[in-house]
C-alpha cells in the first residue's frame, strides 16, 4: 500500500482526490498549503507527493524545489492549465510528471502507479550486460541502482535514474523522445516531449562536466537522445 501526500488548496478537489485514491488502495494524507506539506514530510514518510502548483503562500514551484533539494521523493504536479511556462518551470523545479486540471482520478492514479514502479521496480537490462557498467568516469550499478562519478555517488531522482538506465542500456543507439516517454514514463499515447527534455536537463546537471557539451546524454537533433561516450 503506497503513501501519498496530496498538497491541494481547493477543498472540493482535495477531498475528491483523497477519496478516489483511497478507494484505489493508497493511504492519502491531504493538506491545503505548501507549508503544511513540508511540515508533514518532516514528521511522516510518503512514497509520492501530488502537488498543486497554484497554492496560497508558498507556491508549488518553491515546494517542489525544497522537496527535491532534500531527497529523491517522486513528485507529480497538478497544473490548472496546459500552460507551457508553468509546465516547464515545474519540471525544471524537479517534478517527475504532471497532470492537467480538471484531474481525472483514474489518470492521476495511473501516473502514481507508474512513478512508484520507477521508484521500486527493477530496471530493464539487456541480456548480456554486466550489472556494473563503467562509461568513462561514470559507473552504473544496475543491481544496486547506484550511480557514481569518479567514485562519488550521484543522487538521482527515480525518473532521472530510469532515464539514465534506459539510455545507457544501448550505448550509441538513438532513442526518440516518444520511445523514452513510453519506456520511462509509461505514457503510451503521443506524449509530451517536455517531460523528457526537462529530465535530460536535470540529469545532465548531475552527471556532465559541461552541460553545454554533454558527453553522456547527447542530443541528436531531429531524432532524440543517445548515450555516450562514443
């Protein structure tokens, strides 16, 4: 049974989502403000945070940044509209996924299950790859789900880790944004490339020496991404 922290100021939406997610088997702790959510995380544990962006007081962007700065807890943000600037800002702040309001409970529940699989599920491995791989200064232990650079552990959020595992499983192969969206986020429809691009940006900031000239996560213009060094 997963533990969900829901941070949503609109009472009707909050109570409706809490009821729907509880019926799906989740334990839901629902609060109305970002300050309450951060306080709750200091005293209680959660498996995933569902976070409204438009909150009174401390907004969801700042809450997302504070949660991400202190750990790798998965975050799904709720946005009132499919606004490019809001979505990109939320993803850059560290969110793993997003759902546009009005929220359909079944869609949110599917996204929660997907992000929890990325957190606790086993990564896919190619048949002949060793569990521990070395790519330049980067070491990837697929069995232990540990990544290090020059011997120093790198802290990756679950989605960042799954993206790295997916790309590094076939070095040199170009994967489209849609292929990565389906493999990492489990979005089976024609999806939103912003999820992929924002996660690549965050991953590069953690594993590359120079994000302007990436060695490991390389862009192939017009196609997608591939893993190096080649």
